[in-house]
C-alpha cells in the first residue's frame, strides 16, 4: 500500500467515524429522552473532566470512543 492510498483510507475512515458519532445523537435523542425522562447533555461534562489528567486527552478520548462504539454499530 502506498502512502497516498493509506492517507485516503485513513481520511475516509475518519470521516465515517465522526459522521457516525455526530449524527447518532440526533437519531437516539428522542429515545434517550423517553427512557431517562430528560435529555442528557453537556451539563455532566465537568465531573468526568476533573478525573482525567490535564496533560493528556488520550484516556478521555479512548474512553469516549470505546463507549460510543456500540452506538455506531
């Protein structure tokens, strides 16, 4: 595989991944609101963000991707 093909493949998978995570919330929001009785939002973000080290976003990004993977499939 040459570098051009690799870059195109990585770019395509990145676009698909972001699109899956971005649009899945709008599809799932009505069901989440019915189940929880409210719509979860960013108001809960400060609590977990204090647990992650300020020097690296890697653990938080990995946890978010892992948690969102079942939603996209």
